[in-house]
C-alpha cells in the first residue's frame, strides 16, 4: 500500500471504531473537550487574578476581594470538571478499545474461515498470526491512547493560540516562530523514526513467520543437523530487526530532548521579549486592534508564560504520538488487507438435506429423527419447482484442465468416473496430480475448464459447505486439535454419539491403543497430538472420517504412517467402512490398491493408463514398471 492509502485505512479504522460504539464514544469526545477546560481557563483566570492583584496594590485589596474569589472559584471548578471528564474519557476509551479489539479479532478470524485455500498458499502462517497479535495491539494503543491525546492536544493547541493572539500578537509571533522550528524538527527526526517503526512491524512479522516455520520443522532441522544454518538465517532477520528498531528508538529518544530544549529556550525568549515590551511601554497589539492607551502589563506577561509552556508541551505531546501512529498505520493496513481479501466465492444453490421416501416412492424432506437418507435439494429458478436427488456418491470428471497459477496448467484433459461403491485409485510419481484431483472434488480450487458432476449435478451448483459435508477425508498430514480423543473423533460429525465414535475407532483399529491411554477416550491431547505417535494420530484421523458416515471417502495416503502389519489390520477394518461408498484412494504402496475397480496412472497431469490391477500388469506399461520396479535406466 502507498502511504496515502495507509492513512486512509487509519481513518477507516477510527470510523469503524466509532460505528461500533457511537454513544459511548460520543460521550468520550465530549469529555475530551471538557477535560481541556482547565488548561484553557488557567491562563485567562491567571491573567485576571494578576490584574486584580495589581489593582489591589494601587487601590487596596478590599475593592477586588469579591472578584478575586470569583476568579479563583471559576478556576477551581474548571479544573474539577476537567479532572472528572479526563477520568471518564480515559475509562471509556480503555474499556471500549478493548471491546473493539475483541470484535476486530473475531471479525478477522471469522473472515479467515471464509478465505480460499489459495490465500494460505500465498501467505506465511506466522505473518498471519502476527496480524492477530502485534498489529491488533498497535491499533489498541492508537484508539485507547494516541487518539484521545491528539484530540486533547488539538483542542488545547487551538484554544491557547487564540488566547495568546487575544493577549498579544507580538509575543504570539515569537511563539509561532518557535513552534515552526519544533514542527520542522518533528518532521525531520520524527519522520525517520516513524519509517523505522513501520519497518520494525514488517520485519517483526517476518521473524514470527520464520520462528513458526522452524518450530514446525524442528525434527527435520535436527535430523539433518541444520541448526547452524537455521541460526544464521534467523540472525539475518534478527539483525535487520535490531537495525530498524535501533534507528527507530534512536530517533525517538533524541526527539523529546530536542523539543524540550527548544521549549525551554522559547520560554526564556518570550519572558525576555515581554520584559522589553513592558520596559519600553509598547502598546498592546491584539485581535481587537491597536490600543494606544494600553501597554503590556505584568498580568499579560505572567499569564503568557504558562501558555508558552502549554503550547510547546502540546507540540511535544503530538510529536510523541508520531511513532505509535506510524506503527498503527502499518498494523492497520495489514489488518484491513486481510479483511479486504475476497471471500471464497460460492454461487451454489443446491443443498444437502435429510430425507425419506413417501408412500409414492418420492424423496421428501424430514426431521433428523425420521430421516433415512440424504438428498440433494435442487431448486429450479425457471419454474420455481424443487427436485430431490438421492445422495449416492457418483462422481464424474469431463475434460478437466486446472492450474494453481493461471499460466501454468497442472492437470490436462482429465476425464474419469466413479460409480457409487467403487474404489478408484490414483498412482504416479510425486507431482503427477493425484492430490490435485481430490482437491478439485472438494472444490478447494475451481477448475479452469471442463466439468465435474456429483450425482449428475455440476458441483459448481452445489454449496461448498454441503458438498464438503458429503465427503470424508483422511490426509497424509494428520491434524489433531487440542481436546480429548473423543472430541477429535467427533470432529468428523459433531452430533455423533459416544457409541458411534467408539464404533468408528474400532473400525479404524484405534480402539485398542485408546483404551491403553491414561483416561481412555477422555485423554486430553494438545500440540497437534504431539504426545501420540504419528501412526496413532493417523488412526484417529481415519476414525474421524469413519464417524462422518459420508458416501464418498478420499484417502490421500491415509496409511502412509502405519507399519505394514497394522496397515493390513486397518484395511480390513476399513472394508466395512468403505462398503457401499465411493472411495478415492491415493497410496504409495501399490499392494493396497490391487482390489480397486479402476486404477488411474498419472504422469505430469495426464491420465496415461487406466484399468484394474491385472489389466495394467498385462499392459506392461508405466504401472507395470512401478509395481515390479523394472524401470529402464536412461
């Protein structure tokens, strides 16, 4: 994003914050203005009080006592109101900034659930995590501290400037010249500090992404003794972070002393100039005009000096918020960059519903207790009618082309069919396109050309959630979540009973090892099942697919982490699971797919052979070479 756009995003964030809690923030803004009453009234009352004291010295204090007490009472009341208003707005902004942070994190997480898989292919997980933590925290600091501080300083700044111009234009010009010098310093030094603070946020996100990647691959790093290289790579990022952080804080630390000394010098300069104007009886030149009969008094000078201090302090306070605002600009831009990502497009209108057969043999919708089948509910916009198609698991592909990147096609003219209850196997070298085909069935990605039909319905017409609800998946990489063993199995179908989950575990041959755990099915696991072996974790994934009771199963090297003996036991247990279901099987062990009704042999995104195991062996082609290991050396 360009800098202009980033500032626009910052205004968008403030606008969203106000829309989220308009009443409370309106009260907070009013309190901000009221909290400025003390600093605004102080110089006016001070000038009035000093003037009264001068009159008292000349004419006696009895004549000015009532006016004196009235001015003091006004000043005290103004400060009491300012203190109460300051306490109120600080509590409101602190509380509602935290509430907005909660809402923003929920929006981010909710939006992230609807993003396409391709977004996570392009973005590092650690950087996304940094958006939820560091970037959100910069927004919190902006809304709870910087925003109110800037508003208070702006009100006080303008008010004090008007009062100074009303008191003496000559002294005001001196102050404005000093303020101009301070602004130049802020723009020069503060600008460099702000750029480095924004860079710090970006490098910090990269560092978190690198650490997350190294933590996930820690076993690989140690296996290949890559510790030194990892440290070197981390050091490069850490050195860059140290460099930009040092520069950011270096400029930030010298800014305030410079502004403080300019303010002190300006204070002395105004006192010196005021003394000269008083000594030489220079007429008062203010916003009301030139009064030849009035000269600058001690009261004007005495009241002007605190205003100079307030004026310079406001400039310094604004400068002090440059870095938090700069960090907030960078953080806000990344937050809204994620929020502005287009959601996964789903134009489907065919849904999956519970049904049963009526007396005439037609499928009708029904409640969960009555349902005996699942069906596709297909509304027709032409005549407003609705048809129901039995969910069977018939999947067909016609001349499908696909590429993860538009100009790089991965699958070429792929056509296949899988009738209900058939087992279809995919074999081929790594990168041949086996997993890509299953990803298209799930509509994790949309095809570039061709058609995919599910029970005779184009899958583009089926809502993605309903489509994926009908598919059970077991991936090569297991993913378990923090929770009990029972929770992880029930993840396949949240309304499954404990008995159904246990039965699914038995089908996957996971029941025996679960029973040996300390709390059995109530054993709590975390860290993606780090306390379990890889094979045990895979068995839980298979049980999770079993409990889903889906008519179509996709097994992407589901038994790759299981030893040969256990694999045979699991496959026998899964025969009941796969009975009557359409199964797409990707396996690196060709012995596990010999009973498949059709084996698709892929090479560079094309199906080069297809048939049963015996048919492909007789062909003595690529599959024969894979099965026998009879590759010709080139």
